[in-house]
């Protein structure tokens, strides 16, 4: 407790005298000496923490010793009244002199001995007694002669200090209470302390339960008391707003809790989670009534030094002050990023993940268990469920006891069965929320383009329904039903950036194809397959490329750019020559490539005559001076690229003795390339019988820009038709929330990545596992697992889940023996919903919440808040649901009605203002 160095006035001395026993007969001098020096309450007794000792001036005490040792009560050595004047700096403030030394300047007497001397000799008029406490310092007990003298000031008035003295063992809370009394702060107002450091900076005194010594407070240090504003903010935290906005906020008076949260940049996920949690009535009341202050746990190694709880409390107090339309959660965001690095920066995150972190952080910051004991987890071992469950809950509470546990924690029953030995393991585990799966369709809708061998038919877009865990062959079978083409005559390919990203085998899984992939299915001859030399026909992947002018005008190099859709073309193996291939491709392209007219051919012949020195090349001849690339590669003279301006060289792949035929204008040239569409001379050989390939061949059709412009119809080439099936939509039937909970409690087999160690078999097993609900919390959080992640795919399920606003009944799911006389223990009412709009890569989070005071539902979209009706709450965007148990609802309503006029009794009562249509 606070210790004044001395009594502040003679009146204080009189008060001390009043507390002394009435004067009694003065014993003889020897008896006096024994009582003061050696008695049970004399100077020689050991120090005891907390007791009072008194300072007596050395001069007076030595005079007294001479007097009692002389044995003559009438001696001239009589010391007179106790006089400590030599110990004081002045006789106005009665401040003790500095650096007094025990044994030289004063002696210390226990309270009883002091009162004896005052009773026998009296105290100099006007002098206060100098009382000091015994304190326990590290490894020593000591009379604290010099208490810590602190300078107390208010944040709003730094120029009016008040000095007070405290023992090193006094708590910081006593410093706070002393400041509140000195500055006349009302009990309803909330305050906190700051200390001013030597360098002039200020530091929060968060933990008021520590001692002055532990807080390292020194004499002369300035302690600032700050009082929270009426709008829930602290004066020391400058809001991010203009002065005009601040003035408007000061004058604003709205419904408490109807307050938006500013989006700081992709922080809608955080805002949504905070709005849901802020509308849990008993948790918000806990913070508004400052019950959290006494339960802050600053020493929990699993916690965050109370900082998350205090930051959240500040947000709640601001949101529920009724003085803000919206607030900026910058301080809270910084705290979260400090303790959870995954939330640093401004990337989009999951509102449920933030909620999980926040609930865990609040629990550890507010954990009433200061020192967690070791608790051994016990299996049921055949004992009754009631006994095992009670033991598990008690063990959980021995380590975890907070408002979060009181509000959100329930109990599972987990049953594991070994598939080999049949061993059954039963445990009871606490939970904070339910993550329930959505019934997933085993079908999948895939969009593909079918490319027929008939050049007159445009590609057809099809929407196919296939097994979600099916194979490529299932895709072909589904397409065959629409086209009448046998699945054996289909090849499936992923087309990306004008080239084949992958050509699939029939046994490959469909899970490797993503929804965003462009899938083309090509019809080929029944005798053909890609790369199978045993077949009579070979399937050639065909790319389209266009020559582009050289960047360097002094160079004869060309660049080649991929364009259009690639093809898969069946070619009879016995007709595999460049000339035949040219005409086969010309036929396949005939829908959008115009054959030259006779005039065009004549023009071509004239040109050829003018260039007779080089002669018109046959398709496939490889010469110097050209280049190709799917991007815009520049190649050198040795690149071996098909060109129309050079004669064939001796080492070209094409034979120089091919039969000559009438000169005809060639629209394009052919070139073997690799799968990327760049040149590759090592894949084929030629002889008099045609062309043979040593590896999977890819052929590029290379166009001159002028020829492409004249004969290639880009609009027609890109054209396609939609099959009737594209209009079909695989309707997703809505599911009831109860179905999701049933799915959650069904038996499942553990995955290979997560086996269970069977204590009977002594090895890891893929056991069957079943979760059952044993005990439900006051507030039940249900997380709908809309996001699905597998090795090959990621998707968001936009299934509509139908959930009740009132009377969600869990009686059929709770296996603990039930109390039939209290059905409200198993019925829940909805109080908040976190929504997610959009897909996996992007999206937006909002909140529906029911105000605990008004009973009105509101829609929170970052800083915007609008009233809504109940029929707007249920949507495909619902992601996290908050339900309040009905017995808690009634309890809170009873408490509210006893303290203020009753509000609407149920969430969703019709509001008087306009509604916002959020759907």
C-alpha cells in the first residue's frame, strides 16, 4: 500500500497518538532497557514482511541508552520527548533527509517498542512518526526506509503533477488507484498508465498486478494516467481521420454495435470475423464491463502478453460506444501481424483462419490458469462414457479456463477402430468450432471442344458430365454419346498458347485437368494413334506459324510466331511424304484456307520464272536464312528452316531427287519442330519411300504474311459452334445444414498420410474413425468447408446450404444422455454469418449479424452497414455460422430487462428504415 514518508501534518501525529495505548505506569529503567533492547518485541527480533518499524534519531536514542544504563530516574541525562528533528530536511513537508545511515543517523524499532517509548517519553509536538514497512526483496527482508517517490500526472493535464510515495512491494494497481483518487476519476471511467523513460519516450504499464519493483519504477519517474474517451478511443491513439471527420464523429450518436470497419487493403476477411465475434452478446458484455482486465494473463508462454485481448477490447469498446459510423482497425491489424506472421502485409486470407487464430489468442491471453500442470490423456479402457467425458473435461479445464472456453468450447467423442485386431479406442476431445463438410457431387461438368476429321465442320463446344474421379477415357465416352464418334477414335489434348501443353493417355486421371484448361478432343482415324509406329496411320501434331519481318533490316533472318489452334491429323504411313502431307493439310484447312485460283497460279509461275536461278522449292526443303520460334526467335543460317527463297542444300533432310511436277503456287511451307514449336532437325529421316520419325513428330505450317493475308480466313478459323448440351446446367440441389452435420458424424477411414498407431497391434493402421457430439457450447460456430483442396485441383463449392434462423435442434446429434425437461439446451438461434463471395483466387467477405440490444439484423460490408430482413440472410455465400443456445438467449434477455427497458426479443424483427438488398 502507499506509504507516506511521514505524516503530512501535526494532526496526523495526533491521529497516531490516538492509536497508542493509554499511558500506564512507567517501569523502572532496567525494565525499560530489557523491553526495548532484548524483549520479545524489542530491537533484536527478526524482521517479518509487512510489519511496521519506526525510525528514531540516533542522538536521542543514545541519550536514552545513557539514561537507562545510569539507573537514576532523576538523573540529568533524562532524554526528554522523542525528537527526530535531525532526520528531516524541513519542518513543513517533513521530508526525510537523503542518504541517512542506520546506526549513524537513526535506529529502527519495531512498532511495540516504538509505542512503549512514545508512551513513556512522548513525541516532540508537531513531529510525525516515521513509520516504515518491512519488504521482501530478492533473498532478503529489509525495512524500506526510502519508498519510491513517483510523479503522477494526467494525460490531459501534464503540467499539474502530484507526488506520492510507494513501497517497492506495492502493486502497480495501487499506483493507478492512487492516481484515480488524486485526479477524481469516477468509478465508471476506464484508465491506464504510462511511464516516461529517461529518453523521453512513453511505455505502457500493461500489467498492473506486478509490484513497483518488478515494473522497475524509480524515484522521480513520471507516471501518466490516461482516461478512455466516451467513444471508446484512447487520447494517445490518434485516429486516421481529418479534424472535420473527428468533429462529426464526436457529435454522432447511433445504435451501439452498428459500426463499420475500414478496409485497410484486402482486410475484408478480418473485418468479417471481427463483426461476427463482436456480435456474440456474452463475450461483448465481458469486454464492455471490463471483466477482462482482472483476467489478463501476461505470463502465459502460449499467449501474447495480453496484447491481443487488449487490442480486441479497444475495438469492441469503440464499436459499441455508439459514437462511430466506422472505425479503422489499424492497431489491431498490426498486433495480429506481429504475433501471426501469416497475416502480415495485405494479402487476402480466410476469415475462418483469422477467427481460429483470434479465438486461440484471446483464450491464452485471458486464461485464468496461470501455471499449467501436466495432464496425462487417458483412454476410456472400457469405462462408462459419462465417467470418461467428465474426466476429459475436468482435465481440459485444469489447463484451459477462460471466457473463450466458457462461451465456445464443447466436447467430441472420438471412436477409432483398428481394421486388423478390432481394438476400439475412445477419447473425448474439446473443440472450439465445427468444420462440417458439404455433400459433394460425384459428377463433374467439363467443357471441351470437339474437332472433327471432316474439314467442313467447325469445332463444337460440348459440356460433358463425367465422374469426378474418372479417367480420360470417361471423357471420350461422354463425348461419344453426343457425336456418335467411337471413343477409340478420339485423342484428348490440353491446348495452351497455340501449342499442345499435354496430350493425354486414356488411363490418366481427370483430376489432372483444371476447370480453366482449354481441352480439345480430336477425331482421328481408327487405325491411328500418336507416336505408335505399329499402327497403319500416324497422328501428326500440327502447329501454325507466321513469318515476321526481321528486327535487324541488314539481316535476312526471319522470326516465326505461333497462331491459331493446333491440329492432330491422321496420315497413312504409306503416304508419309512432304508432298502428300502438304495436300493432306491443305484439305484439312480447306474450311478457312482458300486454294489459289488459276490466275494466282500463273502469277506464281511468272514469279518463279523471274527467280529461276533458285527454282521453286518443294515442300519441306531446308535452306539457310530463316528462323522460327513460338515467341519471336532469331535463328542463324544453320537453323535448317523451311524457306521459299533458297534452293535446297546438300545436307537438307528432303531428297533432291523427288519427282518433278507442274509448278504450283504453295501457300505455306512445312517444317519439323519440337513440342514447343521451335525447330528440331533430329526427329525425322527421309528415303525414297517417304519420311520416317525417330521420335514423336511435330509439324509446323509456316506462312508468309502476304500469303496468310490473301488465303487464310482468321475469322472462319476461330469460329466454332455450341452443341445443345452447352445450354444444360447441372443443377445443384440445396442441402440442409443438418445433412452437413450428419456427414460430419459419419464413419470414415483414415487416409494413408494420417494413419493411427494401434496400441494393440503396435503399428500404424488405417483405422475407421467416428466423431460424435457429446457436449455443445453456449455459442456454436459452424464452419462450412466450401474450399476443397486436392493434389491436382482446388475448387470452391457454391452449394446453397439451408440453415434455420431459429430453433436449430441438435438433440438428434448429441449422444450424451439428455435432460428432457430442458429442451432449450439443444436448440440454437442464429446470431451472425460470415459470407464469402467469389472464387478461390479472389473474393470478398461480409457479415450478417443480429444486434444484441435492438434484435435487428444488419449487413456489414467493411465500413458500410445496412439493415436487412431475415429472408436475405440465407445465400450461397454463407461460410461461417454463429449460433446461440436458447437458454443463454433467455438468460441474457433476463439480465438486460432487469437493467434497462426491453428490446426486441428476437433477431430479425422488422426495422423501421429501408433495407439493403444484398442479394
